């Protein structure tokens, strides 16, 4: 008995506007939940302010939390407004890597929190603040080209992308290191190592798609570093 749903039908479905919007919903829902949780956390933090904490430290902590909220709101906005892709990675692995890379670090909150010294707490907070701020700048530059999956929309080579090819990943890793300090253990270190491995895979998948879609990407790739100028 012939199949009623062929590969051609599947390909047409994946190219449809309805499918494109359906694929936005998981990230939109995920970012919305995280944003609401972050806002609630900020309200609780302000409500339980310790007068013994120096004002400067208190201000840095609030700025860090606000930067997280700003990033998540911007993320939701770009997901809604992003353009339809002109190219996508083939196969299951790029999609699995994208989902794992996006969600894996959230598991860290299920581990016990460490008691940090005052100095270590400041370093952790500053790393998170710096990573979030850089992420906002990179995401703002990407605009409608942002994607969780390995997809091509528009080649962005300005701003931080003029120097490195993956500033959003660098920003994320900076913030994650700050979070890791607060939950550091053998298990969370392994979790972080797994996350780094997956993120490098995502970078490769994205570069493959961009190379296929944009002929000028090879020249851009040759004059920029992947993550750290002059090193890698």
C-alpha cells in the first residue's frame, strides 16, 4: 500500500511558513520561562537585600540579573522577528547538538550551590555580567539572522563578528564559567566539558551551512578567528 506522506511532502512542509513558525515555539517558550524565573529571582533578591552588603557589590549583582533578563527578552524578540532560513544543516546530529547545547547548562542548578568567598562571588558575578552584556551586543548585531539550529539567513560580518566568527558562543561560555563557579564540583565540571564539546560541534555545523550558502564566507573565515583573536 503506497504511503500517503512522501519525502517530497516532508520537504515541502519543512519549507512552509507554518513549519517555520512552529519551530520558533520551543525556543520562545523556553526563553519566556527563563525570563519569568529571572524576573522573579530579581524581585526576591531586591526584597531580601542585606544592608551589610556594600552598595557597589549590590549594584553589580542587580546589573548581572538585569543583563540576564535583557538578553532573554532580546532573544524572544529575535526569535519572533527572525527571517526564514535560506539554508539548513542536513541530518539529525546538528539538530540534536543544537538542542543539547541550548538546554544542557540548565541542569547545573540541580546540583548543590557552593559557598564562595567574597572575592570569588564578585568574580563569578562579573563573569556572568560580562558574558550577558556581550551576548546582548552579539545578539543585537545578529538580529533577524539569529538561529538556534544550524541555519543560514544573512551573513553578519560587522560588530564583534568583524573580529571573531562566534562571539555569541564566547559570551555564553564566559557567563557559564561564572555560573559554574557557584556550583563547582566534579559532576558540574564534567557537565561543562560536555557543553563545550557540543558547542564546538555546533560551531562546525553552522560554518558548514554558511560556507554552502554564502560564497564569500570562506574569505571571511580566513581573516577572522573562531573564538579568540590570534589564538583560535
